[in-house]
C-alpha cells in the first residue's frame, strides 16, 4: 500500500489532507470526527482579534473596533468561540486525538499577535497558522508597507513561541515570490496559498452593500504552489478548490506538502476523506509510486528550471505556453 505520510511545517502527518479552518474544526467533537474520518491534521476555526479585545485580558483602549463588528460580537456572534473557549478546546482535544492541531488567529494589529500566540501555545497547539489580513485603503501608503506587516507579525511571534508557524497569504500581493522568500527567511515554517476572503457585492434594488463568501480558485493556488515550491525555504500548502483526489495529486505534483480543504466536506460530508485518500493511493499504484516524496514537485517551476539552462530560458518556455494557449481562442 502506498505511503501517504508527509512532513508539513515540521509536523508528521499521516496523510496530506488537512481540514482547513471552519465550523467543522471548532469543537472537540468536530475535531474527533475529522480524525476518525481520516484527516491528517486540522486547522482550528480562526479566532479574531476583536474577540480577544472583548473577552480577553487585553484592554480595548488604544485598539479600534468598528462599531458594527463590536455590536455583532456583543450580541453573540463568535463570542461562544472566544479566547478562553479556543484554549479550552485545544487542551481537551489534545487528550482525545493524535493528529496535529494547528490553531488559527486572525488579526490586524501587530503588537497583539504575540500575546494571542502565547496563550494558544500554552494551551498545547502543535502549530499556528497566521491568518493575516490588511486591506490597503490609504492613498499615500505603498504596498511594501503592508507587506512589511507580515514580516513584523511573524518576527514578533517567533520570538515568543517555539511551535511551527505558517502564514496564510492572499493572492492580491504585488510580488508573491518576493514576500514568500522574505517570510521563509524570517522563519516561517510554511505558507498557505491562499486566503479567500469575503467579496463585496451591491444590491441594486435596495441600493445596499452586501458580502458573499469567497470561493477558492484551484488553478490560482496551483499556479503559485508550482512557482514557489522548493524555491523558498519553507513548506507550501494549498488551500481552495479541491473537489476530488485528482486535485490533490495535482497539488502534490506542483510541490505542495499538504492540501487544505473545507467546502468539499460541507458538500459531501467528512466521509469524502476516505474516498480522496483511496483515489490518491489508486493513482500512486497506477503510476508505481510508493510515497508522496517520489513525485512531489515533479511539475514545479523549480524542476522545470532544471530542464533549461537558466531562469530566462524557463521564463521563455512559460511565455510560449501562454501564447500557444491564447492563440487557440483567436
């Protein structure tokens, strides 16, 4: 039987399937169900900075919370999953399950992150995923200053906790390879590609704004996994768009160490994990692979570079594929 075990952000996983941050992973019961279904690890449901400010021991003064967000939290939204609850969940889950528990925190204020991370580390989390989100709104602030916040947050947390740290990126970054390299050099153990945020919409009948749930783009994630794998000094995990075992195989061929999925489990149930694992193993048997490492990154940009004399020639190859593809539609 092919070996599906993998190493991700320094953690040993029995297989590459990670149930990403969602309601399925917010309770001990849910986490146990994920393990029983066959998941290699789970990312716990994200806890937000605002929850710490309201329920935690951090004073609210000096930290701005949008009134609408404050009202939402104080009327019950997410408070049942506040700081004390997530730490309690981690402590209890560590007694019940053997798979790695990766906590997730969603913050905007760099100075607060180390405090949050320390609480989660003390509770026993095996790793921590930083769900960083800065929406560039200022006309006089360059993109580089927003990207520097990623580095500052990572540095602050690495100084406080020894557990592995991953950083979940948005695809809306001017130079993903540059920031990825800087994060790797700063000590990130893994990068997660990508964070699919809520998207804005407008109700033209009522002339009001609304939001719709972000949807993962498999091909966008696949492209950047392939472009970054083995070129930056940390692991790469994909997130978004997985529907079947072939999608997972694609990500591993591109160079992903692990694959996060969520929507497919809402649509088909956690029992789908067993089918995904079987599909991967069947593919490996057909192609005579005994382990994931034997084909991981086989189709990454890094491996493509090795075929050519230098990076310039490899870039010309990808440019040629671009031209050939689009010329078919003209």
